[in-house]
């Protein structure tokens, strides 16, 4: 089985190391710059509670050199997708499956799903519909990641906790090929669940991190400080209620109140969100996938989103000032 990891960051690197342990897998990594050099010099590395692990992988910056793949693990941040997805074309064949391991609302969210809004293109995450054209929906496996990882250095991941993956096709009809990928992920050491509605799992995860991520990015606060401020907590709860109303119309019901989710987050202790880490590292932020898409879905379904609008506006302006989000068109 030929597997290529595209995006050897925290999540992609962690997944790559575990997948490399499968005896009949030929693992490659599409990377560039310092990450590519590190992979050539030292291999793909991961540190966790059990120690240090190294996977020797084929790494290059040209997909054509890697050839056709059985599975592509797409683990890049959402802002990079428009540039990266066209580059993977040489690795695609009609039977190739693309596992999208990323945060937020993906471009395929409404493909084969959404009732009266099914198959619409979300311009916030796929402006010209190029992603949908490049990767057919029948070849996509959505993936919701429940794991905490961070980069120690290029090509070197620190795994903190969690091995959870939830996978499923956008249509909800999980093919035999997708079931085989699910099995292989379990064999690699992931705690993998096959979902009949991956949009439901995506939406539930988003329901928590669509607020915590941008608020922490703006303020520089760890999660415990965000939750400890009653006014901020009231604000993010209002955003979550708007998202909950949108989800209800899409058939993505959440049987919780914001306070229930806050209690779950508190149990994780003080941590820096991925968006705060991106801001501190000077990387582009995933606002469109985490907040912009929710605003667009609100407009699509007719749900008013004043609190979501405020969160998007403030976090977008903050990111633009820091050069981490595209400037508004004149």
C-alpha cells in the first residue's frame, strides 16, 4: 500500500510515524524547505511518553517523483490548500483515496449532504470551486482528529495525548475501500471510528474550537484564562448558540449547551490553541475554515450571526495587522 503524507506538520508527522509501522506500507512525504532537509537528514521523528521514534521515509518536493498513491493523507492547514491540492495531481488515480485531516469546515462539507443546501460550494473555503474539481467527492475520506501534537523542530513532532480519528465519506456511504483504510488505521495504532455522518463529527469538534482558537489568537491567552473571564465566556457561548442553530437546520443536532462543552475544555487544563501557536510562529491562520464558513452557512440557511460576525471581524483584522491573513481587496 502506497501512502503519502502531504504536510508533515504536527498532525501529519504524528500520523506518518504511526503509519510507517505497518509492515506492508510504502510511506512517502511531500514536503519542502527545512522540513524536507530534516526528513532527508534525520527521518520523520516523533517524541511521546514512550520515548523517541523515527520513521525512514521517502521525501521530496515534487509529487511526480512519488507517482500514483493508494492513500494521500492531506494534513496541511486550510490556507495552504489552494496551493497544495493542484500539486498532488500526479499522485492521483481513479482509485486513490484522500484522507483530509484538518480543522474546521472542509470544502467537501456539503458534497452529498445538507438537504436543500446539498452540493453547494462554500466560497469561504473553496472560492472558485477548484478544490471540489480537483478531488472527486467519491475519493474523499473526511477525518476528524482528536489528538494534541506540536512541532519541536522541522520534521520532529511532540505528541502530547490522544490517538482518536473519526473517518467517513462525505456521502455517508462508506465504501469497502474506506472500510479497509479504517482497518489499516486501527492496525497502525489509531483509535479509529467509522462514522455514518462525518459532517456531524466535524461540526461537533468545530463547535468548541471555532471560538477558543480565534479568541486565544487575539488575546494571547491560554484556554484556562479564556474560560475564566465571565464576559468572554458569555461572548463565546453566544457564538456557539448561533452555530448550534445553523447545525439544527443542516441536520447536525448538538444535544449540549455551551456550558457543557466549556466543562469538557476545562478538563484539558491550560493549553495553547493551534491558532495561537500559528500566530506566535508567524504562520497563516485558519479563520476561513473555523469561522468564515460558519458565517457563510448562516447566510445560506437564514440564521442571523451577529456574534459570529464580530468574532470573524476582530480576528480577521488582528491577523491582517500581523500579516497572517490576506488583505481585503480594494
